[in-house]
């Protein structure tokens, strides 16, 4: 007779296959699909999502999971899979179906309104939709349930087991630590160098990106690199990890660093053991954990003195006119040039977390009923001036700049900063165990670091929640101090200031 686990397995495979089909359709939509296909694709996607939802909420699945919860013969990975699937099952069954449908419809309408509101520079186009989204998300949070505060239920979707209180204290630590560094460094940094704004052919940029992802040991037999306006990484199935990058003639660095960033995500996906991919344990434990990988490759490695010294000669070969005269030191400084800017996605490493902090604080105020959607644009401008030190003249570059809220992604922003905090702590630990990697990085050899990440993070998949995995890797509680120490030492050397 089949064991309970053996009765669960075909269900797991079927759910995974539906996820693979949904993923492939959304990759295709972002990369290949002609605009005319939008409506038929939306219907096909909704059908598959409904099939998946039916399977995830099947009472027979609930019964199997209850039986397995007390099964002493399961392996560590099977136990973790049962725990993770039980969480998904509980969440999915607690939210009434009408609410799931209402949220999906509201998100579609609201995202559409955002695509009109931003070019029109008119918040009132989005406002009623955003009000609906926030109301529905409140209902959803209450249906799922929460202990500390409502925002915890939202955050839990992206960063399981992390709470608003955890995030508030991390941002307090970050804000007070960053302020003196930013003041000193921005005073010393001056104007950005002109080569940053030169024109760089986009076809050559794509060549560089493709060369670079291979340098970083992305396995091309089991992956692809394509173009899309918003770079992303997605696993379609075992042996099929797809990443995208973007190219813009006047933004060489944004293309290169998007490629390194996405390669960080893609290496993580390729590092999750293939034999776990059909099981719920075969994925990253949180978005913040995923972001720790992309940020580490992008910042600690890619924007470091050694790796930039490796990159520069290759870029000079492509653009001798524009870059031929640069020294490695000048290139390194240019790559890290800090500024107070309005836009989060192009912000430098130093000011980036301030952009995230203000978004988190505004979200929290919305869900604590301390702020109304109507007052959001004013609150945004005030926060921007206070936190970053600049204020936009337009709502397009202010409260409307990100699509997240319009898509119902509330509780998502903190994962970006959690990623940078995890990344700095992991990198310290890796260097402590591996020894100095300068020589290797200068030759473009990052394999020792990748091996360390594979062993300590990628291969662990979702055996532990992110917070626990982080503590296991670091050997203590998570703190923003390693990130602050790293920024202090990097920028004091770059601009010869004492911080
Ligand atoms: Zn990312």
C-alpha cells in the first residue's frame, strides 16, 4: 500500500507542472509576446491560476498534510515540504474565493490606471483604485490572521516569519547609521564624471552582458539571457532558468549592473538542488533571501575595486573612445558615484535603502490607519525631502514612480533592504571563511565565492525560514551593522574621507 507521502507526490508534481506553465507564459508575455496577445494570454493565465488554486485548496490535500504532520519517518526535506505546503494551504483556504477574485480584478484595474496616471502626472487617476486595493488587502490580512499587527500578514507573503517590528528596528539602525556616512561622502563626491552619460551602442551592451553572465558561471546549457524593459529572473523547470536584462544607449552601467544583479538571482535558482524542485522545499525561503544573492553579486562583488579592475579592460575594448583614458580607480569611483536622486531604481548603494525606508514607513502608516490614500502624495513629498533630501516637482517621479502598490504588492518593499542587510552579513562570513578574494576577483574568478554560497545558502533551499537560515549562516542574530561597516570602509577609501 502506498504511504501517505507517496499519495502526496503526484499532487506535488502536478502543482509544479502548472506553475511551470504559468511561469513560461508570463516569461513569454514579458519577452516575446506581441501586444495583441494580451487579452487571450490573460484568460489563459487566469484559467491555469484557477486550476492551481483548486489543487492548493483541495480538502483532500489538507487531510494528507494533517496525516503527514505526525509522520515520524519523513526526511528533513519531506518534513520541510509538509510544513511549507501546510502554510500555503492554510493561507489559501482562509481567504474566501470572492475576495481572491476581487483582489485579482482590482489589481488588474489598478495597474492599468497606474500606466495611465504616471505619464499623465495625475495621482487622481490611480487614487480610487489604490483605495480599493488597500481596503481589500486589509480584508485579506484579517482573513489570514495576524498576531502583532495587520501589516505582518502582508509582509509574511514575501518574507515569511518576519514582522513589522523586526523591520522597524532594522530601518532605525540603518537610518541612523547611514545619515553621517551620506553627509560626509556626498560632500566629498562632487559631480558625476561625464563618461557615465556618454552614448554606448546597445547591441554591444548586450554582448557585454552575455559575456559577463558566463564569466560569473551562469550555466548557459541550463538557462537563457534575453531583453526585457524590467529585468527579471524566472525558473521554468529543472535545467531551465531564464534571466533578462535591459539596454539603454545613455545608461551603460545600468545595463551591466542589471545583468550582474539578475545573474545573482539566476545563480541562486541554478544552485537549488534539482531533486528538490518538485517539492515545496525546492525554492528560496523569501524574497529578501533571494535579493541577498543579487545584491551581493551586484554590489559587494560587481562594484568592488577588484572586479571593476577586471571589467574595465573588457569595456575599453568595446568603447576605446569613451573609456580608453580611464584608470581603474576612476572607473571604480564612477561606478559607485553617490547622489541624492528621486528615483529608487537608479539610486546608488549608499542612498538606496533610504528610498526603501520611506516606502516602508508610508505603507505602515496606511495600514495603521495613520495615513489616507488621498494624503499619500503630500506625505510622499515630505518623506522624500526629509529622508533623501530631494523632492520631486511631479507626482510621476514622486508617489507614482513605482508600480508595486498599484499591483497590490504591499509589504514587498522591505525585502529589497533586507536583501542588502543579509548580503553584507553573508559576504563578511564568506570572506572570513574563504580568505581574501582580491587576486581571484581581479582575474574575474568568482568561483570560490559561488561555491561558498552554493554550500551555505543555495543548497539549503527552503529547509529553514529566511531569518533562521540567515542566523545559521552568520552564526548570530541579523543586524544592519555589517552593511554599515562595509559602506563606511568602502566609501571612506573611495573619497578619502574619515567617517
Ligand atoms: Zn532583485
